[in-house]
């Protein structure tokens, strides 16, 4: 964890580098733009597992052929307020942003719009697409599934992916309310981090090869669903994401998806995802909606905290990190820093310029 | 827990009694029918907290004036695939079944349909309305909020209600996939049960008056959100139910709702709720959808269990209870049995006839 040795970089410089590398690797403009935007969502909000550390992975899958460098996205079918978007094995971020744009167009016309995404790939942070809807004034909901990592409640093998659920809601005069949660107890990256630090995991978040709870990060073979003793709720929420992402799209179920980490980086993974947008003023006048959100958040943030703790609305932590990083820049972890240097050399792209100001 | 002393009753007899009492108390036919159907959902599936034990409460609120005995439900506004239903302070079950019927009509026409319910009241088991959609071939989603009972993550006062989320999905040739979960760690009825049994609660499900975790049912002043150490996820899911039920309807937030248990049973509680329906074949052909659900459930039910445990799909436990109770009948808890006797006398309605077969 010697992050303090890495220089601080502005978000703008990191964004410029990420975009230029994708373009130099042969991705078309829309792909480079969407993938960069999604990764910068992760990096800006402190969701570093889904931030620019994914750049070398995305370069690898674009070059390998798993992800299409110049996809031809098309609406496969439309019915009233819903559509299916065939993403032609695009980068998942391009597919999800396009799908959410279509969903908000439909919601503008019908009050609600839903788009099932076919033939897509890893899209990074689910919250990026829900937030995209909220920034346009809509409620946004995003689901995806992923390769298996999480046992069922009382299960002893990997079954669901970490299957995220994200919801974003516009708030007048404030940043959107933003939920982006894995339906597993913790992300697998937490396990990897605790492994490297030699620390014990919290109880009831990880299991060994027989599905038995373990706090030993090295013995961890699968994650537990959210909820500990009530893990049937977390597993069922994973099921909601699974049914919307895979069954309503006709795409692969978690246990049929090739592992994100290869070794095959050539074959498209045939993943699905699902986005939904709602137009508040189709249900209630906008002033009532806005006043409701404001009162809800005011009461929530003013609710009595436990001793020494804070109460926060979903997204509050992320918006705070975003403000900090916009002001002070961001430090890469050592592995990503090394990968950036290699990509800079390979594609002849200038590395992000460090901030001159003295490091903290 | 001397349930074995109570006689066994057929579901049909319990249903007949419940309906006749509501009608005799002055509720109109549609109200009596919908409220009975919702309570029987709870009793049939073993969700007894939301079953026919609610009958005396509903009689009280219908007589008190909180709930309208002969409401005039109307669509307050429509926009494309969505609508707002003004329930005229109807029984929540009538409002929710009507709203889901409207949502499935909209979904049939537009692929998706959503209905925000205004001026409604306690609707019992959220799963009843999602299941209603699934039985017609649609995916159904139901949200509501309720009076405050659950602290925020790191909070020290009651904030959200137990705010349920329910999703039901049709499965060709099988019972629907059915999720109906409170976003609190446990229902408050569990606390009451443990109090009466003198048992310690599981860890991290309940808190004392300062929000500190307690396993003492008598010291419990509020529930914890789902997720224990990751309770920010449970609290955020409660927020999703809250925003859809109260903000998109312009109705009361949890902390503004009068307590279900009175003492005021005369004033309408101005609650909201929200239902959503999706038509699978608007997204993907029905055969693909059906095959996807079947493969998903087959793999899920065949997934390796932990030693001595079972893996189950959401709803599997409930369908098993339903089959048992349809065959063997149901026993009332002593308090409900007493209340039934009083109602029988008050309204001159014949008590459910006990099953003649020897009790188990």
C-alpha cells in the first residue's frame, strides 16, 4: 500500500491518457469515449475496482477480439415503451450508455422506458448508467450479471455473479441519490486486498471450497450473498439482476459466462444487461417530486447517528470522494501505474502529467 | 405456542369466514374480496404476520374510518405506459390489485406498465400483487413504505418502515419465482415472538434506544437494516421502496405516517405504494424466456448445498407451505382464534368449521 510514493494526477490528465490509449489501440471514437467515461466514473467516485485500473484489461479484450473495436449497435426489436438493443459485442459501457439514452427517450414519451441489452460485455460500474439517467432528470435503474463468484444461501459452490443493482434519482439543487451495490456481501477485490495485507476478513462474507464461512482470505473460494444469516435475501436480489440481465435478453446465465480473466480473450462472452428509466413528472407534478426528495434527504441526513458515526444517503460518500479527487487529483495503485507506463510506451501516448503541487 | 390445541381449519373455511366478516362489517364487495384474497395469500404461504391475523385490525380501521368501506378508485392521471391511481383511502389490497391490473394492461400494450398508488392504506403482503402479475404471465414488482421501525446504517432512531420489495416472475410449467422481502434484517413480529419465548435474538438484527446492537428482545427499540456490517445496502434498498412509494406518489414518507397500531383509527394515513409489470415477450420471444427461467431454476435447485442444508429458489419454501396447508389446513394462533370468536359473535358469522380428521 505504498500509494503515497505514486505521484498525484489530475482526473483530466488520467481521462486524456485513458481515451488516447483506447483510440491508439484501435477502438473507435464512441467506444473510446464511453469506456473512458465509465472508468472515470469509477475513479472519480472512489470505486477504484471499476475505475481506470480496468484500462489494461479492456485493451487486452479489444485486441483479443472478445470485444468489438467498431461495433454496429442496433435496436433488434421495439414494442411500445421497451426495446432490445443488440450491442454487436461492443464494450459494455458503450452499450449501456446507448441503452440508457434509448430508455430515457422512451420514458420521455411513455413515462417509463426499458431496454434489454444483448451481446454486450463487461460494463464496469453499474452506477454510471443510472447516474446518466438521473443527470437528465430521470430515475435510472441498471442491472447486470457476471461470471459466477457468489454461492447461494446455504450453497457450496459459485453460482451467481456479484450481480449489481443500481438506482439513481435526481434531486433538485443537489447531487443525485445514487445506489450502486453488489448483491454479494463484499466485492472479490476486498478479498484480494485482505490477502495482500494478511488481514482477517469480516465474518459471514466469504466461504471456503465447501461453502463454509471463513475469515481467511487465502482460503476464500467464493463470496457469500448479502445478508449473512439472511443471505436468502441477497441471493434473491442477485436473482433479480440475473433474470433481468440474462433471461429477459436471452443471454448467458452467470454460470455459463466465460471468466472475465481469460484465458480466452478472443470469444465474445454473450452477456446481457438491463436498463430502465422513469420520468417523475409522468407520475406526479415535478414540484411535488422535488419537494419529496428534498424532505426525505434532509430528514435522512439529520437523523440521529450512533455514537461516533455518521448517517449518509446512498452516494454521499461517493460525491465527497469526487470533490476531493477533483480538487487534489488521484494516485494510481502501483500495478496500474506500471501498466500505464507499458501502455504509454506501446501506443506512444504521453503519460498523465503529475501535479506539480507538493504531495500531501 | 400451544398451537396444537387449536383445531385445524381448511383454507376455504377460513377464507369464507374472513370474507363474510368484512362484508358484515360494512365493507363493499370489492374491498371484502381483495382484502380477503391478500390475507389468504399470507396465510396460504406461511407469511402469517400478513395473514388472517390482520382481520380484526382491518375491521377496526374500516369501522374507525381510517379505511374507506366503499371507495371510489379513479385514475388520477395517465401518461403513456404509466398512471397514478387515486385509491380514495381504500383498503390497500383493493388498491394494489386494481393498480396491478392496470399495470399489466399497460404492459400488454406497451411492454411495461407502472402505476403509482395515492391515498392508500396498509396492503398486507407485497408478494400478493407481484404474484397476481406473474399468474397473468407478466413480471410483477411491488413496493410500499410503512411507519418508521428501522434505523439507518449507523443511525440511532427509527427512520424507514420495513419497506418491502417484491418481485415475481412467471415460470412455464411451474409455480412463479417469488421474492417478497422486508428491507429490514428481520420483521418486528420476530422480535415480539422472541420476547414471548424469552429467547435471544440473532446478532445484528435489532438495536436498543441508542441504536446499539442488542440480542435482547425486550430492549429492542428498532430494527437494523438488512446487511449487518453492510447495512448501508439494506438502508438504501429501503430508500428505493420509499422513493417509489412516497416520493413518486406525493404521499407520506415513513416518518410522517401515523402508527399502524393507532390510537387514531379515524384519520386516513395517506400512504403510497407502487407497482410495475413487464411483458417478457416484448423483450425476447416467449420460448427463449421460458427456457431461460427453466434452466436458471434447474441449475439453482441442483446447485451443491452446504452440509445438511438445502438450496431453494425464492418462493420454494412458500409453495411448499401452501401445498401442506391446502392439504392439511391451518391452525390459528390463540390470539387470532379468540379474535375470530369475538368477530363471529359480533357479526353473527359462522366460525370456520374444524376439520373432522384426527389432528396430527
